[in-house]
């Protein structure tokens, strides 16, 4: 993907070829999104077009009918995943600017003129225009059937793949099922912040990461995870919750991860932690010594889990 954000003019030389544009909000970039985006990339190559993803700069909670929705991916993460699928451009739009467009204006002005769209690709449940009046059939009618591709629903283990289903699985701690729908483990990629450094005092150092407001949070508990640092991947054990043994604050949930066989300075850096399996509930222990003993058992459980994978 050449740039994370691109304002495309119909008169710019590089847009003369036109674009095959995948349309959607794409929170999570799950299996259904991957099918849609790769279809657009493939069609672009076949027709000699640039490939692009048109999506919102806003997070999912700002979209119609999504008030209170927690996002699976930040905009930066979403763009990185889109780029990994071979897309040439990401076209970012503010929902507030287009929310009152009629379906006709959305297609004939925004897509055809502003984005020089020659081929539109959408999902079976795509809605657009003021009040969501336009759907995939409307899009095909306005674009012309030969210039529109509608991608059918994608199922995994008999269940429809959707962002809402994935949010429920993550919130329930069902990481293996969520990974099946996402085509990868759920991950966070947040800055490392200063904690109380208790882990170092008991010989088990950890990194602390805060969940941004409006982001989906896994069910409280202990998780087998991997941690990416530069070009290396380490095994880890992550605690999502309130640390009831040492720092119980029910209003403050964070992610505290012990990186196995790693000791380095990571404060201020964005670190990617991928969640593979929930090992156990978060428990309040009578003493720090008992907590340390349990963490060592959790580390052994995580190593055993990954050795079997």
C-alpha cells in the first residue's frame, strides 16, 4: 500500500488507470473482509486497475447502529492488515462528511468522480447513503452490473463470520474460536507504559499496556501469547484484568505480560501481543509468594501449549 491515506483526484496521472475499490468499515479485517479485499486486488490486476480499500477514518462506534461498539483493531492496525493483502491504496473518509449523501450521489460523485472507481467490490450486507438506503443491489444498479462485484458471506465451522461475532468471542476469552474467524490470533499493539514494577521484585518482569477507550477487551484472565519485538517472536503469559492480589481496581483493566526469556527496555515502544488461549481465571492470592508460584505454573502451561502447536 503506497500510503496510509490518499486523496485521489480524477485528474492525477497515477489515477488515470482507475481503481477497483473494496468498500466497507472492515473492523478486525476478518476472514470475510480478507475474501472481499483479495477479490478486489485480483480483479484490479485482471483489469489493469489500481486496487484500493475505501473505509472510514472513524472507529466502528461512530457508525450507524454501532453506538457503544468496541473496536477490534485501531486504524493503524487496520491499515497494516490491509497493506499485507497487497492493496495499492487506502482511501480514508470521515463518516460525518458522507453520512447524508444519497445513494446516487455517493456512487456517481464520490466513487465515480472523486475516486475514479471503475470497479466497486462490496459484501453481501453492504449499506450506504443516508439512512443506509443503498445496498449491494443499489450499488450494482448504479455502477452497472459489469462494474460491481458482490462477495457472498463467509462461514467458519458453520457460523457466519462477522465483526460482532468476533467481539463476543474475544470478550468471552474464546481466543481460538476468534482466531478461526479472524484468520489469525487477536492481537494488541499498544505502547508499553510504566507500572509498579512488582514483577521485577519477584523475579518475573512484565510489560504493562493500557487498552484505549472504546477498544474490545478480552475477558479477565491469564493467556498464552506471543510477543513481537523487532524481528523476534517470544512466548509470553499475559494477564488481562485488575491484578487483585496487589492492585485491585475494578475500574482499571490493563494487560500485563511476562515475556519468556527476554529482558530489555521496552518503555514507550509499541509492542504486539497476540492472544492464543485463555489459561485460567484471574485469581486473588493470599500472598505474593503464592502469586509468583502460580505465575511460574502459568509459564509452564504456556510453553506446553505452544510446544503442542
